[in-house]
C-alpha cells in the first residue's frame, strides 16, 4: 500500500494499484470499518474460547496468538490505520496509539509464557482491554411512537409463562423466559434511551415468585417510558377483542 513505485512495466497494473490504494483510504476513513472491527473482536473471542477447550500447551499458545492478532488488527483499524513495518515492529506501531502500556506488556507476556493458565488469563486481559478501548458511544434516540407494541409483545410473550413457571416450580422455564425478556429490552435499548433493566442480575432461581415480581417491576418501568413517548398501553379482554382491533387496521 505504501511502497514507492520506481518502475512500471504495465500501466494497467499501476492504475489498479492506485485504485486499490484509494479504496483502502476511503475504507479506513469510513464508518464501515467499525463493522470490520467488531468482526475481528468476535474472531478473537472464538480463539479465546478455544484456549479453554484445548489442553495442550502448544495449541493454547496458538489460540492466544489468534487473540493477539485479531485484537491488534482491530485496534489499528479502529484508529483508521494498518500495520506497515512488518512483524518485528508491530509493537512500536501499537505503542504510537493511545493505548495503555499494560496491553503491550501483556502481548509480550504471551510470547514468553510457558503456562496454560497464564496464557488464558493474559488472553482474557487483552480481550477486556480491547472491548473497552474499541467501544463506540452512540447517541440513542428518544422514546417515540416507534416503541408502540413492544410493551404488549413482552407481556403477551412471557408474562403468563413466568407466572406459570413459578406455580410449577419450573426453574428452566423461568430462566428462559427472563432471559428472553432481557434480550428484548437489550435490543430496544441499543437504539433508544429507555434506561437499564438488570433482569438477570436480579433473577432468582431459588424463589420463582420473585421473578414474577421482577417481570412486573420491569414492565412498570417500561410503561413509564411509554408515557414519555405519548403511547398508551393497549389492553384486550380476550382474543376476539384483539382480533377485531387488529382487523380494523
């Protein structure tokens, strides 16, 4: 990408190189690169998981190597750069970025480690640092009419199931329903400022009635968001009333 061209035999090949350089520069300056960054972090997590699945020192070293490579590329790309000087000078290029010395030190420690547990711990530290460093703060939308129907979907999908699970002392069903509720809130809150809902932090496998109360508390909090957006919760006395309302639209 950055080599100085001193001789050209084929003008078409040179033109293609110039085009590739232009595309690369545009990509490095674009928002699209952040999707690639997320993909690299996901690959690093797979290598990290493999480090716990493997038991041979040599293989765990290779897994840690995968974590390192994916994260180093992700950090460079996040800052709109790529490595230019070869493997032996990668740490110099990383050190020129606004990253903590501990990250670079941990990279060095991986290379010198002789212990599987240490390699796993170092890989975890690298991942945790990278996730914090690569985090993008995105301005969220204010609650609006676009939320309409989400409260009702949560209620109809899981409210009665959570209560049924409590009556039957079905811990698995309660767990699954509360997780599903959490992920719906998480999906909405990734785009809209609806507050935080610590559902699985407060989930109680020992008293499933507590989960019913937790479910209702979350819905009450979300109903307040509905009111902020000027949305009224729709209640139906039965299926026929719901169908009639649905067909009117």
